[in-house]
C-alpha cells in the first residue's frame, strides 16, 4: 500500500464527539476502515489523556495525539509522552494567587517525571466546579485528592482549567494577558453554554505548534484539520485544509475552507468518507 502523506487532525468536543460527549459507532467503524487503508488520523483536544482514551476507545489511532491544547503529545503505540511543556514555577505561583484573589474555582494539572498525571482542585464560593468534578469522577475517574492548589510541588504543573461565567472569568483573562510565559484559551462550554472555560498553559504550547511537531517528525506533506470552537483557530492556522463542522462558531466557519455535517451527524467521518480517497 502506498504510504499516505496527509495528516488528519480532529478536535474532540463539539467536533468528533456528539452533544453527549460520545463517539458514535458509525464514526468508529468508518474511521477504522479508513485507517486500515492508510488514513493518518489524530486528535487535538484540550482534554487530558485518561478521558480521551476512554472517549475514543475502539478507534485504532496509531499517530500520536495532542492533549491539553498542545501542552502534551502522547504516543499511543509506545504509551509515553513524547513532548511535554511545563508552566514555569514562577508563573504557577502567580496563577494560584490570582485564582484565590478572584475567587474562581478550577483545576490544576501535574505531570510528574515518572509519567504520573495528577489533577488537583479547590472549591471556591461558586458551584459549577463540584458538578463538573462529579461528572468527571463518575465518567473518567480522573479527579483525585488532595484538595488545594498549594499542597504540591509547583515544578511539574502543565495546565490550569478555570470554570465560571464569562463575566467572572473575564477579569482573570485580562489580568493574565499582561503576564509573560503563559498562553490562554477562553471559550464557551459547548455542553453548558452558561459557563466558560479559561485555560492557562505554557507559551511554548498550542495546537498549531503540536501539529507542526508531528508534521516535521513524521514528514507529513499536508494537514487537514477539523474543529468547532474558537480555540481551534491555532489548529486551523497550520492546516492546508480547514474543515468546520456545521455546528461550529460563525468565526471558525469564516476561517474554514470546507463545512461538513454537524457533530451529531457524524460530520467528520462522513467528510472523510467522501474525500479520503482523493488524498
């Protein structure tokens, strides 16, 4: 079989997954058939490894996957991280102080040198996070004690996810915009539009940089990307073909070269079925 030189990268939530954060049997079967025929398929998501592997269970992905908006790249064949971008400890301290000062709840993610991935959380006065934690704990068992963000070493922190309304998170976003050494993604929760995500990570990370890393490492000549939300702009920046699902934000659709069906209609899989053979 002739080796394919195009890399196909899909966002998860709102793109490959349906409104219930599920991957349909249709999409699994269709994409696996194409993988067997040479499809180079990967994922680029803001989620961490454990929930992603459960969500895409059944997909025969052999290309490394992009996690935490490009902070981590995980080789599913070797079962190891091949790229890790940690937040400088001085930035971590400032982020924690700001979270407490603005009274916002959220998560802090740690990747130890031995590969252990830990999630820490601290409850503030608002209530979106306890519900979010319960959902994650029941579905993915990925949220672990201890509570509190200052109880661990700050040397191995890779990511923060803050959850609240747009109004309450916006001052933090503006504050962090003045800080060097970090990047942010600020966008609406596709499953509960009342709340927004503010995600903070190393300035050395992005979906764009992660895709460029894979493109160079594996000598891909062309990249096709799929997305739905404004945090997929960095992915689209590096793609030769940019496919927005029908349910994507208006701004992302404007940046797309193609529009496919919605996430609830297996839009990514059906677009691939129609176009993969023309690669």
